[in-house]
């Protein structure tokens, strides 16, 4: 299997996942310095059904947990569903009243 490459593109406010040279999934966000609102998870249609969006969210959340200092607001339905399926990762979620 071709290796997956995760990148953070802060100038574009997105995380990406590539398989080889192919862009397979994108996670867009807005960052106000306290909260990262994950606004859209998208997988290129020809690559759907292989878990790439979930892998991308996992890696982005892990990076935010490591860097600390910011919370996540799961605006995108997919990201919200990912957190529901991974309740142990909910410690990084923003309080809805402060997001």
C-alpha cells in the first residue's frame, strides 16, 4: 500500500492527506487562536470509502492535542460524527458556549 502523507497548510487553513502524489482528503478549518472550528471534511470522490477522512481527522486532532492551547469545534457533520465515535478524544472539544 502506498504511504499516506499528512500535511498542515496554515496559509490555506486546511489539513491534507495524500496517497503518493494524489490528494485524497482535505479538512478545512477556521482558527481564532483559541478554537479551531473544523468546517469541512472532503474526500475526492474516487478515493471515498477507504477511511481517508477519518484518518485525516485523527491526525489533525492528534497534532492539535500535541501542540496544546486550542480546542476543537466540530462544525462539519463528519467531524462531529468522528468525535461521537471516539469519545475518548472529546477532551479537546470546545465548550459550545465558548466556541
